[in-house]
C-alpha cells in the first residue's frame, strides 16, 4: 500500500473523513477480495497524482463493520468520495482509472 494512503478504523471515521478539510476517497475493501486487490494499484497511482489535493483512505470491512453498514456498502470494492462531510460520489466495483480521475477532478 502506498505510504500516503491511510488505514482507518470505525472509531476514527468521523474525525479523519467527515471532518477533513480536503475531499476524501475511502476504499472499502477486504484482504480476500480479488477485485479489491486489482483496483489497489489504480488507487495508489491516483494518490500519487492527487494526494496533495485529496486524502486517500482504506477501510477493511471485515475489521470495521460499522462504517460500511452506515454508508450502505453491500459489495466491495466500494469507493466513496466525501466532500465537506457528505457523500459526493459512490462507485462500486472495478472501474476505469479515467472514471475515478473524472470524479476526483470534480471534487478538487
């Protein structure tokens, strides 16, 4: 995992995500999830490009069941983009890097 992608837990979700002064992308994932592993390099590449304008975070759904339940995550990977403490966009499954970049550019 890229060093600037933060691993978050349920108990710090509000502080690190909802109260962030920058837009945040949260990658809801699990270690056993093949598509989660497949999208990880794309997320890391996006972090290296947009990390100065946006925070990138990962939340393991197996270890942190509260946040996925709260935000209606039913399949992984799910990428939820937050801006000003609100959901700005939600993307489920494997998507093209261009789609993610388009979403990010709309937020930063």
